[in-house]
C-alpha cells in the first residue's frame, strides 16, 4: 500500500500535463518507474569569438617562358703530326623553354569574425 500512494500522485500530476512537458522518476526500494520523456534542452545563443582559420585553396599558376643557355660542344681531334687539338663543334646558344601552367594547393590563414551560434545548455 505504501508503494501505491507515490504512483497515484505521479499519475494524477501527469494527467493534467502533456507527456512531452513532464518527466518523473520514482526510485523506491524494489521499484523504479519513469513517466513521460525527458525534456530536451532549450537552445540558446553562444558567442564564438573571432579567430584565424587555415584554408586550403587551389590556385592556377600560369605557365612561363624562359631562356636557357645551352653550353657549346667541343671535340678533340688529332692532326697529321699526332698533336691533339680541341675544336668547337657547335657554338653555345639560348634556347626558349615554355613551361605549362599548373594547379597548386596553397594554405593561407583567414580571419573569421566572431558570431553568435545556436547551442544547447547542459542540464544539471
């Protein structure tokens, strides 16, 4: 009989309230009962301070044209008297090299302003 009284009180209290607005738990020796569902935490606004963020960006690097020096070519020959001479076979010259453009990933730090965001309070 003494266990019946708390259960009747909880049942009478919950009859007047919608199930989503009420949560009750009874914990007596040998008896544990819950009525309703726990209420969700109410959302509130949380301030997130300004900060730097690292962002990776894909950047197009255009191709370049540059001049490259090609060394002259020499060759050793032996004349009819057995002497060795070094002669220039081809003169040195500049060659034009065209490098193609390419995509490159670059990281940079960006300042993000402070803002309010929706958060949840913890129930204590």
